C-alpha cells in the first residue's frame, strides 16, 4: 500500500514584489496593497495577517469586506488560500456576539485562542455590527467600498490593541476618492515626512505581478474588458482613473458607425432561440422623468444578455394615473409574450410600492396573475454599469432592433457626471434617459456573479 504524505503547507508562489511587501508587513502598522484584479493583493495581506495571528497577544481581530459574504469569500476562503485553509485543522466557523467569526486555536497559535470577526462595511450603519469589541488587528478587502463610518469605528476599536496592525487591499479608484485623500495618500505623505508613527507599507501591483497566472489566463481576463473603458485602466493596468465622458463608448460608436457602414456588431439579425429567462424591469417616473419598461432575455448558462424590447412613457408634463400605467404595463407584457414566450420575472423599483401593487392588480384583471412581480435588488449603480460594459466587451451583449429604440438611445447618451470628481457617478439631471437604464439594469443585476468569469 502506497504511503500517503500529508501536505503541511499551502503551495503558492509569490513574485519578488509580493515577497517584499509581505516581509515589510511585519515591521509596519499600516499596510496597503493596491492594484489590478487577480494581482494577488488579498492573498498577500491574508498571509501577513495570518503570520501575525500566531504571535499577537490580542485575542479578537477584525476582517471586513463590502459585505459579510465578501469578507468571508476573499479573506476566509480566498480560493483555497484564506485563513480557514492556512489554519486548517485548527479553526472552525462560528458566532461571537451575533457576528460571524473564525475561531483559531492550535499549534500555530501556541494553543492560544484567536477570534477573527467578519463583518460587512459598505452601508452607513455597518459600523454598528463591529461595536462592543476591542480589536487587535484589522484586515479589510476592497477598502474603497467601505463606508467612512465603518473605517472610523474600526480605527477607534483598535485603540487598546497590544499590537495594532492594519491590512488593506483595493482596486484603483477615482484618484480624488476619500480613501486616498483622507487616508492612503495622507499616510504616504506623513511617512515621507517622517511624521507617521508605526511605519507605512504601500505597494502597487499590476496583474502581471501575479506569477501564478498563466499567459493564457492573462489573455482570457483582458479579453473581458473594453480597452477604452475605465475598468480596463483600473482592473488590468492598475491605474487610478477619473470616470468621464460616455459610459458605453463602444456601444455608442457601433450605433454611430452603422449609418456609415451598415454594420452594428451589437444588433441581432435573428430572434434568439436559447433563452433561459425573460425578465422585465420597471422603473417608475416622477416630475422630470418617465415610466420605463425593459424586457431582457438571458441565454442558457448565463452566456448572453439580450434586450428584447423597451418603452418609455413621459410623465414629466402630465401624470399617468395608476390605471393607465397598469394598462401600459399589460400591453408591454403581451407584446413580449407574443414575440418571445414566457416571462419568468418582473422586477420593479422598490420605492413605489403603491404602483407595484397597481401592476399586480392589473395583471390579475387581465389574466396575467401568474406573473411574478417583485422588488428590484437595486445593486450599486457602478456595479451594474461595470457588468454591462464587460458583457459588451466580450460580445455577450446584443439587442433586438425592432423594439429597443429607447434603450439604445439611453445607452448611447449615458455619461459620467462631469461635476462629480470624487466618486464615479452617472449623470442624472434629466438630459439622458436614466429611467430606461435603471429598468434594464433591474433585469440583470441579480445575476452579476453568474455572468462574470475569471475573477
């Protein structure tokens, strides 16, 4: 019988830049890894954090992400290189004061218990979940997505630490973002002046610094991006970029060139035959906008996004009463049903519950009571935009030309807010059709993780 050898270490290759960063973490209080996706930033911090856990005298520590799930996925799991694997056989998941946590105790810690509390940090009230404890070390993934309230609270909760340490990672953001002006760049300046106590360790990474990624995989990842988009500059090249100009430039260029060449790579020439779902998104209008309906087809395996139909009804000059709105909605649904078949779901702007109930009532009266009409998820707008841009770059986005005029116009004219220089914000001043964009995004936002590959 063959002898079975158990591996005692996780096999992971670090490039020299990563090795230098991890080693310096032992000497510095504040450690920041910034750069492209798949650059290995989070793994660096997890390894440095895990090393310090072995020797620290502090019992309770903090791990945060934009959500609890994000923190557990990127720090706890980290594709097989997270804390639960580094301390496998010496750790288990549990609860501590109603917070998800990883309990660690074994030879690696000298049989002293360590508790790592996992928490979300993106919402204004997220800080409440980390109150009531004093933390030794704090590791945060995607720190630029953390709310300011949580950042301040986490700092305050470390004041009594025996060995205070901070480990942050982030993908590049708007260069004027508060995470730079209030923290990262400020620390860099203080470190340069010699006024920062505790030491500052900053390293910038590109995707090419990750020596574990093959050339083939590099090409796969880069192929997902429009090279003219801010996402390519940030995620691939690791550059801080201001979002400006047209949001969907490649799409707008394709529509514009159609008049000259007769070709538009996003326009479908035939009806799709492999639709898995047909989803309708509804955005309700107000004083300066309109009611928007968008029907989107999703193909099997979440391969493609195909807008099938869209409508926009102006209510800026004259209100559309609920009965009329209900009839417009029913007419739209019948068009979609007649042309493409079953509607699997309807997602509506959750801010208008009265109008949603009106649509449900209209559906029942017109023999469509089986329609599943629910609240839209209302995911962060930039994440919705990022997905759409990525699907366009991969040629996994196309539209049916007969009934999508309002959506095509909305995509062509959507721009970044030129007056907002600190955050990425879509312009919403009535000059472009944000209603239709919202309605379209409600149809796909629940499936972002299913659409995205290689990340």
